[in-house]
C-alpha cells in the first residue's frame, strides 16, 4: 500500500468516525430527559489494534440554548 492509499484510508475512517459520532450525539441530546443544560463532557477513546495504540480525547460540548 502506498503512502497516498494509506492516507486516503485513514481519512475515510476518520470521516466515518466524525459523521457517526456527531449523529449519535445529536440524537442523544434530542432524546435526553431532562434536557441537558450547560456544557457536557465528552470522551473518545481511540484504540488501534495491531499497533498497541490507545489515545483518549476529552472535551466539552455546549448544549443547544446555552448562551
């Protein structure tokens, strides 16, 4: 596999992760009872089997209607 093919494969995977994650978060916010207020903490754990890679990303997401 060439470097270009690797980069395209990686970008395709990351795009799928981003689009799917956004869709899931939006649906969870719509279905939340009671509706969340203020920022919520989100955490993503990336694991790449075969490379021994585990990477964690944590951040805040502002909820709709928050200032």
